[in-house]
């Protein structure tokens, strides 16, 4: 019985690592689309084309993201904002956004 539990825990851990790896691929695709947007102006279209492709849907699924049209629109909006993923995921950016939202709430 202990072997079964150990094996299940190991398989779950391996699955979590694989999911993180695919999530990193999604973040890299977003960064590439943001770079394309700054250089050529077609970033949102590029990420939408990738997310709707067979490979893109597979990567999104493996990352634990349901590859539906709502997700595609969210990816396009993220790319259109032009904030790189490393900056968007940083603590400073989160604090800045929270402060800006608090200012808007006070003004309303």
C-alpha cells in the first residue's frame, strides 16, 4: 500500500512539473507576441493564430488552460497591453496596479 501511495505522489509531482513547463511555453509565446507587436504591430493576431492552432491548443491544455475563445481573447488583450510577462508577474507591478485601482475607487 505504501508503494502505491509513493508512486501516486511521484506521478502527481511529475505532472505538476510538466504543467509548469508548458506554462513557461505559454509565457514565452506571449513574450514573442509582445515583441512582434512592438516591431510589426501584429502581436494580438499572432498570439490568436498560435492559440487557435493545433499546437497552441495542445500546449494550453497541457498547461492546464482550457483553450476556448474566451482564453484567446484574454491572451490578445494581454499582448495588446504590451507589458512583458516577467514585469506583469512581478510584485512591483502588482502593487502598482493595486494602488491605481485604489485611487480609481476613491475617485468614484
